[in-house]
């Protein structure tokens, strides 16, 4: 099949290295566009993607990137051909998540960024040493300013569940069966609320693109090929 353009959106304080294990495996069929998330909000990040998007494209977001991908899909842009959501959810931050996030921001502002990076890397890595190592490296290179800006945007996200029925493009939802941050239940919730969405649950934690890159690439490849046929 001809290459299709896919805008890949990374997670909190992450970059293209989060997607690289997957995009390298999709190189023959995908032309990657890597979102930078330079603005101050999820809406601004969606604006950035739409500003650089070609005439026809897909958007794929993992974790925080999923919030952005949902925002793009809900804009109803006619260029969007499909939506891929990984290890994410459509809910607003819970009171507990807000308290934890604000606490992390306070720690960073009090000069404890390295400790926060280690703490979050362990959390998102879920006991997988390779995933935790990559998460910590990306977060440290992003730095405290980007972390705080993106964390604030994540904490301010809207609950999009009532809007999911408006999504009119083919959608693939990928979850990790051992994802403690975005468990299969919240991914299944999205798949049920988005018309005709497909759900795949893989044997991994929150960082599926690192922990199960071959499985993620295979699922995306098969799904894209199906869209090409349809």
C-alpha cells in the first residue's frame, strides 16, 4: 500500500522516542509526522497538528497524546482519515489525580525535578526497566518547564465522553492488560462510546509502544490496511 501520513502524539514530557520502536516497524507504509506539543493547552496542541497536517492524515496518540488526538478528531476536520488511541482515556482528571499532579508541580518548583522524573518514570514504566529508563531520559531532557506546562494542561483536560458519539472516522483503541494508569476498562469505555471503534488489548503496561512495540505495530498495520481496502 502507498504510505499514509500519521501524526504521532507522545505522552507527558516525552518525545518521538516514545513512538520510535513502532514507527521504525511501520516505515514501509507510514509517513510519520511527530507532534511537538509546544503550546499551553490540549486545544493548542491540536491546533499545531492541524496546521501542519497534509490533505489526508491519521492521528495517533498515546497517554497524554490520546487527549490531543481526541481533540483533533472532535474538530471534525475533513482531512482526518482515522484515529488511533493508545493507553489513554476520555475522562477529566479525578480529584485524586489533580491533587497528585499539583503536588508533583510543587515538588518541581521546589527544586526536586530529578526526584519527580524518577518517580513518574517508575510509575509509567510499571516495573519494566527499559520503559522506565526511556521515560526518565525523555523527561529529564524535556526539563522542568515543559513538564510543568504539560502537566497543567493534562490536569485541565475536559471530560469528552459525552462527545465521543460525534467521532465520524474509523477508530482503533489499544490498551495494555497491565496498564495501571489507563486500565483496559477506560479504554473499553472509549471503544464502546465511539461509533464502530475497534479495541485491542495487549499484554503490556502503560508504555505499550515500548513494551509491546511489535504487537502495536502489527495492530496498527492491519488496521490501516483495512482502511485502505474500505
